[in-house]
């Protein structure tokens, strides 16, 4: 893909198997493990602050309750986002996007920035998150790759940050993937690894796309995907895959 020096392995939500996902500790752990790029999920708090978080609700990965988008930053800041994973991570906070970008860029990592929002919230989330990212991401570093399941988020990204690469992210690859990828000006396609049969990967490569698969935690599977032409995989255990990535 033009201009993007993709690594073969991207740390999923940081290094989600060995540090709490989407936390500063997780991003630093990924850097320690030798990862070149990480992926994170960004959403908006109730008061429109972009924060790094995967789920719709707070319960699984914090000691809070309720929906993230209905919770103001002042409350999110009080939550513990590490103890659920391991008591050794107690005190880890749910990071703002600004804090995460500073840590990630500071560690010299590349970034896949996934805008996590439903269609109704996608435009707003992408617009606000990308304004923060534009301010904080060092201009002399390769820009983040912006991906989303939300079409409204991709359309907003194309409008507000047209020169940053966009990834068309789908759980199931639609019949008309080529048309959709073109519509949103995407240069990569990201999907579940089970969707990436070799013939389909070939067609995507012939269409000029970079192809990324998630979530790949097994070396044999990673090898097969790379062999089929997949450019990069998102992994919770990047250290495993890095031992065989060329
Ligand atoms: O961006 C790739 C992958 O993270 C998409 O799925 O649910 O882990 O955000 P999810
Ligand atoms: Mg994600």
C-alpha cells in the first residue's frame, strides 16, 4: 500500500494477553515486546472527550457500571482499568486518546486508530477523535491508519483528515467490498481472519489493497495468512508471532 510501511504483526488493543487492553501499560508492554504498531479503540465520553476503550459498557474491563458514552470523563477518570486483568495492574486508568497518543508516539510505535461507534455516533466520534489526533500526532511520523466498522466514521475521516490512510473494517466481507472500499477511499481492508480465504485475499491484493486480519494468536495460522498474501495481523500475543515474522 502506497506510503504505509505496515508491520506483519500489530499489537491488538496494546498487548491484550499480557497487559490490560487499551491502557497505557498495555501500549508500553507492546513496545517492550518489540511490536512496531499497536491498535486501539476510541470512543467519546458523555462530555465528548475521546477516550480509549473497547466495549459499549464499563463492566468487563473496569470497576465501573453503565455505558461509556453516557459517562462523563470526571467519572471515567476515577475507574480502575487494570485490576480486572491482574491485581498487579491495579490503579491503571482508562486513558484519554490524548494520553494514549502521547505514550504511543513517545514509544516510537505506529498506530491503527479504530473509531468505535455505531452509525449514529460515527461522524461525531471520528470528527472529534481526529481533531485530537491531528493536534498531537507528530507531523514527522507516519500518520495513524484510521479504521472503523462505522461507515459514517469513515466518511467523516475522509472529509476531515483525507491524507491519513483509511481501513475498511468489516466483521463479514460484503459482496460489494470493492465498491464500498472505493466509496470511502480506503487503502486497506481489515476483517476477521476466518474471512480471508486465499482466493479472496488475492482479489483484494489485485484491487490494490493492504489486507489485515484479526485476531490472530497462533503462529501456524499467522504463517498461513501471510503466505496467502495477508499483509498484517492483529494479535493479543504479538510476542509469539514476532518469533516467526520475517
Ligand atoms: O481493528 C481490528 C479489531 O480490533 C476489530 O475488532 O472488536 O477487537 O475492536 P475489535
Ligand atoms: Mg479494535
